[in-house]
C-alpha cells in the first residue's frame, strides 16, 4: 500500500496545506464503515443529501468553466506551485476515486497512487477539461442513483455513507472551484448555509481525526462564529488533543480567541483560501490559539 511522503515545496507536485484534498493512498486504522454521530441518515451537517449532490453538480460545472477561462497553464494562487492543469487532474482523480467507493462499496478506503503520479496522469492537456467533466458527471450520477442504505467505507463518522460521500465531494469541489476562479483573479462567494456546513465539516469532521494533534504546551480555547447564520463552534486544545463541539454554549467561560465573520468568508479563511481582512473575518483575543489549531489541522496529502 503506497503512502506518499512529504513533497518538496519547490516541486510542481507539492500540495499546499488546507487544500480540501484527501489522499486516496492513505488507508489508516481510523478509516472504517461510518459511525452514527448524526441522527438523520438523509442529512449530514446542516444540508440534505440531495442538496449536497446538487451543490456538487453546480460547483463542478463552475470549476470546469473557470478552468477554461483561466487556461491550463495559469497559476492557482492559493495552491502554489499548482497550475490549473494540476487542479483539474487532482480533482478529476478524486471524483473518480470517490465514485468507486459509491459503486463498489468497499469495506475499507481504497488505495491509490501518490500525488505526483496523479498530476502526471489523466488525459492529455487538449482533452483535460472534457476528461474532468466526464469524471464529475459520473460521480454525480453515482451519488444520485445510490441506495440510501449504501454501506461502504468512509473517512469520518457520518449519518450514512451516502451522506458522507455527498458532503465531502461537494466541499472538495467547491473549494477547488474557488481555486480555479482565483486563477483569473475572481473571488468566490458561497451560499451562507452551504459555507457554514463547510466550516462544520472542517471543525467537527477533520478537526476531530486522531491524526490532527496540536503540539503539547499550546493549550487554549477557540470560538468560531458565523455572523449571518448564527452558527457557532467551540474548540479546546488541551494536552495535545483537540476537543470541539457545535452550539452556542461555552463550557468553560470566555474563549481565549474568537474568530467571527460571514459564513462564506469564514469558509474560505479557515480552508486557507483567503486572508481575514478580504474575507470580512475578525480575529480577537490571542491569535496564537488560532495559529496553533491551523497548524495542527492541515488537510493535505503527505
């Protein structure tokens, strides 16, 4: 089973932190048939499964259109040293990999190639956008046709495997749509409820995985609030662990650091696609607490 090592920042195959990418080659003990921390099997986070699939459809179409406008050799500013062609090959591969889980129903996450192989694979440049569109459409079809009682491996606990894969691929594609748009200098915006759900996936989903641990000695509390949807999350870093919950209450009084802003801005900021000022995000209190969490929760391939 191939597990890619860290890539050099100078290499074109290097992948930036917080890309919203999951490594198909990583099959760790924590990967398992989904659990049941969400009560409604037809819903994951704040959004219905059908809405995730529709978001995936729309975001993938917009990603391909943005790639065509920017050109395959345009740089992707949030993801140096990627070019648009790298973004298409990466996301096109992930769509095909995700569709295999829905279609083949494996009991464990499927192995896959290292990132440098993915970025040199796919279709020739002249056919790349059409290749991306085909893989995206196949994933949408697989999710749409899937049995709601589908059983297959997931990366994180979910109300159902179908809910997990629909949600994860909707946000994977949305973040990379923003990347593709940025290649033409365009700032992306997202519907508030969808963006808040993307914040929730990062904090409650990825942030709770065992692989993400803060350095000892960086204890503190962090509050994240959306100013337009009324959602809030509370995080506590203690003894090398991250604890998080969703809701308005603060178990231990005021937080050491508070991050607040519109859901779309928070979504882009926390996924490392925007600075705080341009996203309309305010950081108050001790910024070192936020920095510690951000350095711990890095969704990346290596």
